[in-house]
C-alpha cells in the first residue's frame, strides 16, 4: 500500500512527464511549434489508440508498454494547450526556457482543475480501470476532432482546451495507478 497522498502522487508523475519533456526539448528544441492543433490531436489519438490496442491484444511487438504512451499523452496535451494559446508557427519561435515556462503554466492550470474535480468526485478515479481512462481519452479525442471540424465553435460544450486538460488528467490518473497501485 502506498503512503503518498493524491497530491504527492500527482506531483511525482508530473515531475516524470516534465523531465521527459525537458530532455526532448534539449534534443529537438520546440520543433512541435509548427504543429497545428489538429495535428496535436492526431498525435494524441495515435498514442491512445496504441494503448487500447495493447490492452485488447495483451501483447506488443515494440518493446514499450502503455506507460510511455500515457506520458506522451500528458506532454502532447500540454503542447496542445500551448499551441492553442500561442497559435501554431511556421518556425521554432520560442526557446527551451519559454517552452518550459509555458509547460509549467498549463500544467498548473490542468492540475488545479483536477484538484477541483477530485474534490467534487471524491477520488472516484481510483476505482476505475486503466482501460476506462483509455476509453475516456479516446472519447475526448473524438469530441476534440468534432470541435475542430466545427472551427472551434460549440453550443453548450467545453472547448478544445478543456478536452486537452481532461486527456492530461486521465493520463496522469493512469500513470499514478501504474506506478503506485495494482489493479484488482
């Protein structure tokens, strides 16, 4: 049994995600700045679809499980939020420090949303299966694609940014469960 509380667990998995983001920034710079939001959504779809495929098949041919894919969804979700905020660019127009500052800004906003929802839902996510997070992420992707097809306009629904935040939080839930809990 893990003695860490939810906030500590969140901070730990976020630190791991941010560390990978920072390392990739050192390797590639903010090359993702050229991606339009729809491309970010598709990249998240690829990751979530692979997770679901591995969950259904129970085996993989590439020597990576679902853990790195959930980490990637977190980081691409933050990239999506940055792209929505800045707009996409034809060139790399921010340095690594600015990219990390933006990462931190949007992760704080996303985390605050999770804490508020977690209070209201009384940590119901802890009783969910990881495969349910995968399905919820895929549903959020399809919602996002529909909003993108509607040129960002919604009648009563949350926007693309809220869907990215939810995808990040479902992925963080999965990472916590993978790291600290065993499923029954």
